[in-house]
């Protein structure tokens, strides 16, 4: 008969922690916490169960709102552009944002558990950030499900360090400044590589870079003494603001685009700050290993630029006019000078329409829509007087004049990344001398993540439509009143 103590730890169960932490009581700490170790079983069960839960909920949500069936292979595909078709009309605009907000907790669980599982398996904590890399993340998760726990009987794997003494406030300031400076260097290097070397404005630049900047600044701020997660977030946000000022100072970007970038960059930096704080709380970690996540950015940007697709977006704007379609039609084909815009966004530099002229008549004629930044050249493809005028876009000007301390700044994204493909006007007879005028624009946008940037482009194109339709309405109704 064996005399072994059944409660004694086994070689795979070091005395400082239980074999498994997977139970209903510990699930919140396991998923959202920073300290609890993650075993193979806990990682595998959590990963597959949460993935199934997320898919089933999204399938039901999309089906109820659009009648479309969400294919499993599209759910597993990490490219947002592949999923764009599920949010095209008749899907309401808010659907994409519901999915994004719903996905944030799952993103944190995936990152947090991958980092702690990597440490539990004897790997460096930064190794877990490969979960951000499309396609490679599946290989990482499978590997982390298989790697055994590596016992460390001489020390705790997850030890939250004591707060730094008050006498080290000066050291904390130096650590914060050092972290911010390194994060700013990451930003400049990534902008140089992504924008000027491979000519790509992708999610790696606008989402991945702020996450790594936040993680880098937060990690260095919390070494060698762990501070607070709140001050870590502050340091990460300061790194974003400083980097934006540097890009503005050296004419990489203008004020308008930096202002549009700030919400998404600031949000991603918070996620990065929590990751950096968590990794700093794990002993032992060497600062040099921070090069691992930094090196992921160019890899991610290069891969992303090769495999993405470009959906076609549609913007529709309507107005009702107290005139018949026959009376409205001449003002659709071409219209006189519009009054100067009073809207603040047009005055800041966003391109706005000034007048429209046409050469010829019928299909094959060429319409010229003059904007504040130059002309749109629009060959007519459908001339169905007085109900429909359609055209392609042969050439187009820049979408804006950037605000900058310098006389002229022209970032690369102002040339060819926002591409209007075609447009049309439809005139619907409502009877009783009234017409509904519909203006449509179809465009491509080669800046990612598109679910964020198209919020801005849709809004601005809609405002441009409103300016044109309001002018046509005014011309037609004034003529009809005489």
C-alpha cells in the first residue's frame, strides 16, 4: 500500500497554486483579472466556450436585424472587411457599433488570458500578444492549449509588487517620461514604415500601434516598482498626445486628421496600458523583451496590406421639393454658384461643392462639379429625364485642406485613399407638384479599420449631399414661385 500523502503536490502542481482555477466562483477573476494563473484546461475551456457564445449571439443578432445568416468561416476570419457585407443595408448603422462594444470584453479576455497562459507555460509574457496577429493568433491559441505548466517552486508566477515608496516620486516621473519617449519613438517608426515605406493606412497603424504604445509606456512606467493602473492609463494617454504633437510639428499630419484619430487611438491606448500594467506585475520580466510586441507591428502591417478587401459604401440623402420633377431636373444637371458655407467643418478645410456645369447632353456628356479643392469629372452614364441622372467619377480632388502650423501640409492619405466611384440623382414624383430628390454616392475607402473611419466619411459625404440638395431645392422652389 502506498504511503504517499494524497494532498501532497504533484510535479505538475507546485505548492504555490492549485492545479486548476476553472470554476464558477473564480471565472470573473480568471477572465478579467490580472493575477490568477491560467492553466491549459482553463484556457482551452474558456476559449472554446466564449468563442461559441460570441458566435451564437452575433448570429442571432445579425439574423434578427437583417435576415442574413452569419457564416462560421466569416466569424473566424479576422479581417473586418470580410464581415462588412453583414452590415450593409438594410442593416441599421448602429449594428456595427453594437458588435464592436460587445466584442471589447472578449478582446480583453483573449489578451489577458493569453499573456498569463504564456507565463504559466514558462514563456515570456509578451509572447501572449501574438493573439493580436491575424491567422497567427489561431496557432498561438492552439499552442497555449497544449503547452504544459512549468513549475516554479522558488517564486510566485504572479506577484503584485508593493507600491513604490513616496520617496521615489522622482523616480516615478523619470519612468513615466522614459515610457512616453519610447512610445513616441514607436509611433514615429510605425508611421514612417506603414505610411511612407509600404503606403498603407491599416488597422496595425491605427489600432495596433496605440495598443503597443500604451503597453510600452505603461510597462516602463511600472518598472521596477509597480504603481497604479490609473496612473498607468494616464501615462499611456500622454504618450498618444505627445506623439500627435510630434506628428503635427514635423508635418506628418494635420490637425483635422489627428482630431479624428484621437478617439480610437485613446481607446486603444487604455487597453494597452492595462496590458503593460499586467505584464509589469508578473515577475520576472526583462525590459528588453518589450521588443517582442514592437516587432509585431511591421509584421502585422505587411500581412494586412496583402490580404484585405475593399467593400463599396453607399451614402443616400433625400429632400422634398415643392416643384415637379420637370422643374427640378435642370437644376440637377447643373447648378449655379452656391453661397459660401457657414458650417464650421467646411470652414476648417473639408472640401465643399461650389457649382456644377455640364458639357453635352445625354449619355456621354461630362458633368463638372467644382469643389473648394478642385473639380470632380463625372461622365454621364444614365440620362433618364426627368427621373434619373447617373454618372461615374473619372477624377476627383483632395477631400480636404489640412490645418497645420505650416502654410502647406499634404499627408499621403489625401491622395487616392478615399475614392468616389459613381453617383446618381433620382427624382420621385410625389404628386401635387412635389418631388422627392435623392442623392447617392458610392465610394471606396482604403483606410482601416473601416468601421471607424467610414463613420466620418459617411457623415461628411452626407453633409455635402445636404448642401447640394438644399441649393437645388432653393433654386427649383424660387423658380416655381414666379
